[in-house]
């Protein structure tokens, strides 16, 4: 309590506020331009199976866009096409005005697309903190001799990485677990850690693959709040795959419904829910 | 000369194929290269030597016991070691390291019991070469060729036409799905180890008859490993084609270029081939799904 | 220069009463430590497997030997060049083969190692063939070897505890996830492969200076297998564990002469047992530290104190 009134503390806040404003201006200037992600007529087939068929989407800055559809509808394949795990057979993927079709995964990540995985993929044997630090590798701009001789630059950068990672962990509420092994965290925390790790890339677009999978109603509600907080705090755009219709209606500004690789409907959650084709696919399908 | 070399090459390739198909079968089921596989051949050959030369059993019976010995050791490795490693959920690399350890153990044990001495079967074939179209062909080569051909045809029949083969192919596709559908996965895997071990035993005895039996002869397993990689890991027909290719290449390099460069050419072929076809001739490229 | 080093070494050994036999053992330990540190980075931290590191040792050993004996190079420069050449060859080989998956990569390493050995046997004019390459001056004194091993450990430690180490470890943990956070897995795998080859070349060059005579069979497949075995015994994912493993594996047969025939058998059994029951080696992903050791002993006391207080 006493600390909060000290001049040093106030000064610190002033500096932070200034920085935040600068960032906000930067974001606003970006916002006015192209959509964050645009996919044009993307196709991907495996053998004879059309995993995605003529898929197009436009995601504007700051949106939360949902991808829904029954199992095998091609949702994760879309993620894998965006992040470069597969190269699409046809079509174009444009991110912040740049064509990223067929770029390798690490390039796509470096350009500012972070992602999580359906079946969580953490660096299980490493500490929670290291999981996040590794993802901010782009800020580690020292070279090998500097690392070996522990030059000033190395020390400064490592400190910065550490602070940044701790800051992110604080935001997701895992700061107390920083030194624990990632695999020892409970399931819900692992999901949060995966999001924190993706945020360490300073992404402009975050792809969430079924973030509420395996969660009960209460936990999903908490997740909805959490994702919204992340969006508002970092001013990012989110594309998420989700099965839980309540999560989608609560969270998404727009959504796209897929079935067997084909786009069934696009619109706000309310519009989509009343679309007869969607109802048929869902009631006649497996969910 | 050419025909003679060719037949020799094919017959050596046949011996490789007996081992390489074992590598492929096990790889297709468990996604790891059973580094100890060559040692099953060596142990099979030693079992046969013991029964034929020391106990004095008739050669055919001793050979049969040798084959059983190879199969038994292979089975025990699966039952006692590999199954345990699999049950810990360790990465596949650990299975391979375990196999490497087993290989070292078998080589050392053979060396301690039998010493490094080269041993040969007392059994001799009545005619050692016959002349066909001006080429002198070793009777042993021909016998080994015919025997391998019969065994390999039987193996392909077993995999493609029987219930056992169907189970094995199902596990290779998706072990968990196979288990759900009622395939007894562990039992099938154990049977494959028995089968692969007995093929290795045959290979070891044939190799021992052609050359000698010695503790490090398991290194032919390495050649078979190369052959199965050339053919594409996990593919039985690929393993056979790869083995024949390698056998012929080796004999021709030894015959026309230099026998001391033989291994260089085999491995160079392997590396170049993999650069052109990263999954071997018949291999399937599996992607890690995110 | 060699003489200066050897004189200092002799003086130190005389002062500390270290006889030539012990010196030899210590030199061998240092050589193995360097080679194993390279393997530890590659296998323990990146989870890449190489059956070709004996080949890189051979490149280091023969390069140093030939440069010193035929071209009168200073031994330090020759050793550095030997290590660099091994690394360069690994860089090229890795560029071609590291895109291959799992066992396909592994067999190309094995093939490479065997090719090196066969070629050294074949080009007699260049390498002395199977008769070996004699006449190498004795530059690997005990003091110099210890210096090398300490330096090698220092560099490896700093390498692992920087972004480089973190990135290769992330590839070990989950390659897809590593790529998804912007790590160029191929580049870092190649870096790790090159690193291990430089260390192998370094160890090879020291080995040449200790034996004063090298033959291709020194660097056969068995040597690669021995390197992997030692790495597994020391623990995958621990540098200090690897060093202890290297020391243990080199010293045991020296202390138990009667066991020397069973040496490889014991190691084989050890590897199988470790992989079955302690797959992360004796130390696992932890580094040996005195602090933790003390911590472990004092912990029960602290807890007892807490209980009493409550």
C-alpha cells in the first residue's frame, strides 16, 4: 500500500502509460489497413479426399473469428495451411498484406502468427518459464561468441527475455509456477501456458485450436473471459476452432461453419445458428 | 563371368533379404529399427554349430535347432526388453538404444563363449561348383538362392493371404484401432519377432556355410538394415528389392572395381538414393500431424 | 612450443608425483570427455542420433596428424583446423541429410562413418592405409588435455545455457511446437550436428597426439557405438552427467583390470537396464550441483522445523 504512493512508483506508471499509448497509436495505424488474414479459394486434398475445398475468409483487426464444424470438417487442416505445416494445393493466404502461401512454419511464426494445438504440445520436460522464453527467441539477438563470453549484450538480452516471460506468466496467472516442469501442470494451466507461449512471439494473429476441449461448463466460461482479456490486453486478432457452441456464441464476432471441407455458412454466431443448412449438418451429423 | 557374378550377387542379396524383411516387419509394427537383428543371425548360426559340430547331430536337424534358437532369442528380446520399454511410453529412439545395448551384449557373450575364432560347419557339399553355360556356379549359392526364394514367397503369402498377415497389417496401420477391433496386438508382435528371428537364423546359417561363423558376423545385419532403408523402411517387398540390389552391387564392385571399396559404394549408393528419394524406393512418407 | 608445454607438464607431474600411467589415464579421460560432450549436445539435448561421430574423430585426427607431420604446422593450429574441418564436413553432410526423418538420417551417419574408414584404408599414399599413420609428435600432454577438456566443458555449458541450447532442447521436446514458435528446426539441428562434429574432431586430434600413431580401425563403427553407450550411461540431457559418464566408463576398466574382458558386456547390460528403468540416465535432465545435494540433506530438517512451529 505504501509503495503505491511513492513518487518512483508514479513515475514508473507514467512511463508505462506513455509506452502503451505509443503502442496503441501504432496498432491503430495498422488497423486502418488491410484485413489481418485473408484466405482466398484455398484447397487442400490428401489423396482423393478434399480436406478443404475452396475456402475463403477475411478477418479484420481485433476480431475473434470462430471456425466450427463436426470432426473431420477440415478445421485443423486450415490451421496447418496457415502456419505452413502443409502447403495448400491451390489458393492464396495473405497475412498483413503479405503473401505467406507455402512459407515454412518458423517463418510464419516469426511474421507474427502464434498458435496452440488441439492436443497440447508443450516442451514438457522444460520449466514453465523456459517454455515462454524459448518462444521469444526473436528478441534474443546476440550471437554465439557473445553467448559464450557472456557479453553485456547477452546479459541484457537474457534479462529482458526473462522479464518478458515472467510478465506474460503473470498475465495468465502462472507466475508462481515459473520453475515447475511444464508437464507437471494441471490440464487447464497447460492450455494457458500454451497461450502464453504463443503470445511471447508478439503475434498479430493468434490461432487457438479447441481451447475449451476437455473443459466443463464453468471452466469454459472462465476461458471465454480469459481469451477476451488476452484480445483486449494485447490488441490482437484471434481465429479459433471450437466445438462448444456456447463458447462460440459468447466470444466470437463472426464465425465460419465447415462440413466435409466445404463452407456451409459465414456470419455472426446468431445468424449462423439459425441457418437451416447448419442445423441439418449438426443434427444429422455427429454432434 | 558376368552371369557368375550376378548369381553370386543375387544369392548374397537373398541372405540380406531374409534379414531385411525382418527389419521391415518390425519397423512397420513398432517404428524402430531393431539394431540387434543381425545378432539373431549370428546366434542362430552358433546354435547350429554347437549342435552340428559339438553335439554331433545330423546337419539338417542342427540347422533346424539353430533356426529355432534365433527365433527364441528374438522372441525373448521382445518379451523381456522391448515390451517393457514400450510400456513406459518412451520415445522410439530409446527402443533403438536398447536394441544397440542388446547387440553389444550378444556380441560380447558370443566372444566370451566361443572366442573370436572362425568356425565352419563340418558338413561339406559333394560338388562345390557346377558349370552352366560356361559359368561356374557354386552349388551352395544355388541352394541358398532357391531356399531363400521359397522362404520369401512363403513370407509374402503369409502376410498377404492369412489371418495372421491381416492382423499384422492392421497393427502396422494403427495399433490402437487394431486393438479395439479385437486384434491381440502384443501376441501378434511377439509372433512377428518369432518369425523375424527364425528368418534371421536361416540367414545366419546360410552365411556361416558360405563363409564362417564368428562373433562379429552379426554385422551383416547392418547391410540388411541398409538394404531395408534402400527399399523403404517398413516395406517388405522394398526390403527384398533393396537386398537384391545391394547384393548385386557389392559383388560387381568387388569383382570389377576393388573389394576394399565395396562398403564405400554400398553406403554412397544409400546416401545418394536417400537424397533423391527420402523414404527409400517403396517407403511411405509419414507426416507428423499437428 | 610442444616442448614448452611438455616441460611444464613434466614439472607439474613431478611436483605432484603423477606417474606416466596415471597421466595416460587422465589424458584418455579428457579425450573421451570432449567427444562425449559433443554427443551429449547432439543426442541428449537435440535427440538426434549419430553413428558417424567416430568418422568425425578420424577427420580431426588425420587432419592434425598430416598437417603436423607432412606440412610442419604448429600443433595448436593443426588441432583447430582438424576440428574445424570435421565441423565443416558435418555442416555439408547435415545440409543434405538432416531433412531425412529419424532412422533414415541415422543410417546416413552410419554410412558416412564407414565411408571415412574405408577411404582411409584405401588411399594408402594419403593416410598410410590400414598400416596406419606414424610419427605424430606427442603434443597431448596431461596438462594440455586437461586444459582442452575444461575449455570444451566451459564452451558447451555456455552454449547450452543460451538461446542456442534452449532452441535445440525445444526441438527435442517437440519439433512441431518449436517450429510454431519461430525456431528454424533444420538450422538448429545442423548447428547441433556441426557442434558435435567439431568436438569429435577436437577429441580425435588430441587422440592422435597422445597415441602418436593412428589407424583407421581406431575410428570404426564400434567407436561410435561406444560413444553413444557412454552418453546414455551419463544421462541424456545433462552435461555434467555426460562428463561423469565419460570418466566412469574410461576409469572402470583401468581400476578393475580383471574385468577388462567384460568391459563392453557390462556397458551393454548397463545401457539396456538404464533404457528400461532410468531412461533419462543417471542424472536425467538435471545438472549435478553441490547446492542441490546440500539442499536435499537440509530439507528434512527445515520441514521438521516448520511442523514444530505449526
